[in-house]
C-alpha cells in the first residue's frame, strides 16, 4: 500500500525537486500544497501520512501549519525542508512536533537516511 506523502512548498520548482528526491522504489501517493492552509486540508483528507513542509510561505507559513497539526492532534509525520537553518528555527519546529529538519536544497541521500531512521522506509 502506497504511503500518502504531502509536499508543501510555495515554490512549484521546490515541490518537484522534493518529489524527485524521494527514495527510489518507495511506493508513494504524492499530493502537493502551495501553503500551510492547503496542507492542513490535505492532511484532513488523509493525504499526508508523511509531510515535507517548507517554513516560509504565504497564507500560512510552516510554523503556523505545525502549530495547527499539533493543536488539532493530526496524524502526520512532518519533516521540515527549509533554507532557514538557524538553531532557533530548528528547535522551534522540533518543539512543534516536526520529527526532523532537512536543509534546502534537498539531498536524496539525506532524505532516505531520515526516512529510514524514523522507520518510515
């Protein structure tokens, strides 16, 4: 059965790059969202078992999205993918429930390592 993967980023290029960076052979059903509001709708619709989430987006950013996921006890494993690598940002997303943080641009090997580390792959 395919894993429901949600890729949320306001950049179409970044969404496609993230999709290409997923491990070979991983059976996935991918949904894309351009902001946090769209991501929350997709998660509610069951399309986000594993979520790759950008932080800087219009409408609703990644921090607000993580807060909503946490407050509403949504069942989603969130991995933040962002260029914002400040220690404060990393700690904040962890506190909000993200399982890990990947620096943009995404590295295929790093993505696979994190997915294996958390038993997703």
